[in-house]
């Protein structure tokens, strides 16, 4: 059975990337969040990186104050980010692995291997009122670790599937898709709310949107790139159409 309407979280990090290329204040990620709301997004996602390469502390403060949509605050499991999240009290806090030298988030969080480091962070965030999400690979050991940590949500990393799909490696993409489908089913069966994200495009979203246990997709880079050609609101609306098509075909 296909679950309720799939939620779309729009990641606005790369509006800030473009702003920061020149310094100054434009384009404004908070304006992008308002545009996403008009286009029917269900939430806004922003990743405050340790090196502040895109989203800034001031962006998080403004997003917390000025937008009505729920904010999904992506953060590394560090004392600095924990302190910021405790102050901002976002609707959701998604813990991601972070390496200084990476261009984007590579691979999922090792929720199993870092259990002892993550446990106090997950519980402080939850006690502070945020829904805690862990960005993990489609792997049952990681999902079991998320349950034992008390996280309500996992976000499955679908970046490898999207890369294989874009490269036209159909056999490998199909194997990766099966892994994601199995993980979504397992995650829901052990009581997790299951989301997915990373690397999704108009073309790759359909098969992911068709996975019945998924409740939310978080999409950023492609939408901001597409906005250059057709505008942000149109890009979000079109992504929503592709999600709905994928979901409906599967029902
Ligand atoms: N979900 C998580 C946890 C992420 O770290 C990112 C990238 O910041 C995304 C979703 C969005 O990925 P993309 O920008 O490739 O759509």
C-alpha cells in the first residue's frame, strides 16, 4: 500500500552558495524559502556546515524566525552544532556525516559505529523538541542503530542510485534501487519514519517516489540549478509533478 502524499523538503543551501560566491546579501536563501512555500514545498532544509561554505548562522536565525514551513536543520554531530540546534529549536534536526574536504555529503552517517558519540546528542535534541533524523545508507544495521539511538526518522542516502541512473548503468541502478526499497520497508517495519534524499533530479525521482514506505524527499542542488532556466517556483512545481507521477504509477 502506498502511504500518504509524499512530502517535499526543499534544500536551499545552494542559494547561499551563489550568494557567497560574491559575498553580500543576494540571492537571499530566506527569499528562496518563501518561494518554495508558494510553490507548495512541505518543508525547508538547510545545512549549516562547520566551514560555513553556504548557509550562515544568520540564515538559520532568519529561517527560524521568518518562515512558516517546518525547518529541517542538517548538522554534524559536534558540540558547536548541537548548541546552535538547541537554541534554534528546529522542527527537525537531521544528523549528517561531515568532512571538511568533501564537496557534498559523501555516504551516510555511521550510526552503528558512532553510537556512543551520537546517543547524548540525539537525546538532547529530542528533549529540546526537535524530531531527530539520521542520514544513513540503506543498510539494516544502520536502521537498527537508529532505533536503538531513539531517532524517530531516518533519511536514506540515495546519491549512489542517482549517480548510477545518470550514468545509464541500468543494472547497477536497479540493484541499488532494490537495496533502497528493502531498507525503506525494513525501516518502516521497525517503526522509523523513512525519508530519502541526495542527488535527486526530475528523471531519477520517479522510482524513489514510488517506494510506498517513504514519507518525505529532500531535494536541493538540482532544483536550484534548474531554477536558473525555469525559475525556482516552476522547478519545485515540476518536481512535485514528477513525484506524484512516480507515486501514482506505483499505487
Ligand atoms: N538530504 C541530505 C541529508 C543532504 O545532506 C543533502 C545535501 O545537502 C540533501 C538531502 C539534498 O541533496 P541534493 O542537494 O543533492 O538534492
